[in-house]
C-alpha cells in the first residue's frame, strides 16, 4: 500500500504525508512528553534534516513539525529529484484544477461553538525567545473578495490572545486588499483557517498568483486531482474536507492591537510587530483524532521552504519568456528569501542582466539581490555561489544597484515607511543585480578563459585506492572537489 491509498480515500492529506515521510526514513517520532510553550521550538529549530512527530503533548494532542524540513523533503512531496524540483513546480503552475464540493468530510467529525473550545488548549508552540506568545504559523487563511466572491488562501501568523481570539499579521497583498474592502464598508471580514494538510496545499497558499486566482485550483494542479471542499458552519466560506482542524471567525474593521514580536522567516524578530488586526472565532471543527500542525519559522526552516519553492518556480516561468526564450536551467531562492540566483547560459553578452532585472520586478516583493551564474555552478551549494562571485565578477561592470525601490515590508535592513496595520506599510530601499556568468558560447575565445580545472581521469575514485578506515572521508571527496552535479 502506498501513501496515497493509506487512508482508503485515495486522496493525499497530512496523514498520507506522515506515512510517506516515515516510509522514506524522513520522520523522527518524539515519544517523550514535550511542552509546546517551553521545549518544542528548540527541538524543531535544531532539526533541519528530518520531520518531527510529537506523540505526547498536553491535552492528548499530537503534532507534526518540520515537514518539509528542507528541499529534499519538498521534492519527496512532489515525487521528483531535488535538482528537478523547481522546473517541475514551474511546469505544474501552468495546470489549474477546479475544486469540487463534498457533502462532508473528516474535518467535520467534531464541532465546537464559541464557549466550547479554548485556543490555549491547542498545542501551539512558542518559537523563539522574544516571541510575544504562542503563534499559530501553520494556519492557512481563507478569505473572499466581497465584490467578486473570489477566494484567496494565504499564510498569516496568528498570535493566540485568548480562548477565542488571535492577532493576525495581514501583509499588504491579497488578503489585506480583501480586508480593506470590508473595512471601507465598516463590516467584519469572514475568515476560515485550516490547520494541518498535505504540504502541496501549503505550497499553493505560498504561491503569489494574480489577484483573484483561487489557490485551491493551484493546489489541485499540484495534486493532479480536485481539492474536495466543504462549507463552513458559521461563515460563507469553504475549506478542505480532509484538513485536520478548522477555525471559523471574523476580522472586525478598524480594531488594532499590539502583536509580536515573532520569529520570522528571515531569522529576525521585530518585523511586522505593531498594532495589527485581530480575529474573533465562533466555531472550531476538527477530526476526532486531529493531529495539529506546528510550523517553525526562520531562515532555511519549514516556513522558508514553503515560500522559497513557489517563488523560485513562479519567477522561473516569468524568465522563460524574457528576450524570446533564454537558455534557462534553474532558479533558486537564497537563505532569508530576499536573494535569488538564476542559473543560465547566456546567448549574448549582457543577456544575464536582462533576466536579473525581470527577476527583481516579478510577482514577488521579496527579491532584493539577484545573481546570475552558469550551468557549471551548483546553485544549491552556497560555496559554489561564493566561488562564482569571487572569480567571475568585475564589480565595476557586473554589479548594478537600483536605488529607491519598493521592497518587502519585512526586510529589516531597509528603512520602514508606514507601519503594520496601516495602508502605507513598506520598505523603501534598493535592489542589486550581480552578473556572475561567463561569456556566451558564441564568443568561444573569451569563454575559454573560464574553463574550470579538472584532473586527468576524473572517473577515478580515491575510495578504490584507499584503506578501509579512510572511506568515510574519501566518500565525501567527489562532492568537495567536483561540486556541481552538472560537472559529473
């Protein structure tokens, strides 16, 4: 039996994902009691190689964290090799499958009205030392445009503030745009927040598509099948039938409360802290034996993985059409998510700069630094990237700074304009592109100067000649000396 049929329903959810992780040796079960408020964050922050399944939490809860912990596990979720992950997701973004309505589903097995549930009894963890309190980082927020009725699904941090209240950081994108429309009408905005599902739902929610696009259709394209939805109990919204838990409520207009700090994706606390809107909840539905999903933020943590992947893929799709179709190999986001690297082979001198300008002005506000490298540089090996910057860049010619640009509002290195919870909240800074490519193949003489050294008989492996005791070191040598997979 494979993971997709483990529940008997044939659909992928968080339970089939847990089974798939375990079958691949990617899951660590924590069978000792863990306190989410004082211990869980430290355990997840340490573990960037495996998913963690916490089996003994307060109030008899179980929880999954760090899943995916890295791009290797994200590749497992999509069923492709890691080096093909971004091109695969870029191709999948071109496929949308409309969701279907289901009469009911596992998420409706238990229902609680206001006064019958207490958010403080959920195993919500405190991620960092300076966090303002326990924060739900794994909630995917469903809202609707009051004019068109179009759905939006997106990530928003939710600081627990009471039995039925959280804060919410509404970053100035699509959910914020919907909220402003309700606020102008002096009406509360209905929200439904589902927690715990297959990671492809999370990747879809992290995808910045056009305003009005339905992320459930994107998730369907990733999954290769329609997302089954059920109607909410108290708000006019739909949620996945096989989620683990759903919170229903509303964001009242004009109300702001202090929220944060929080351990954010770029490895800092303070960004987004301030007077943010709140959510008041009136209903909780869940599976009878629901498994909570905790998400640890930070650079190169799970929350970062969810955002890096669709960002890379979306920008890759954009770059494929620049200048009539460049020789584009791959795209990857750098740690902290404000940098991007484009792997390409130039057809003409200067073509790399054209692609980098397009990467810096994409659907995403994140990219601040864009780097172009050739196919012989492994973009997932940071030492290789630093080598290319050190040996292939003439700063006076290959580095360009663009001043006075609109940048991501969570970038603490840039001057902040406005404040969270207000219409004008941004960072006004600059962007930089770095051309670390070599001359194009059409200029063979100039390109030849950058041929990388390789030994004679590169197919030989030292482990065939070394003593058995030396093998652990020897097995690492091909990666050290030959770096890029494309060179081997």
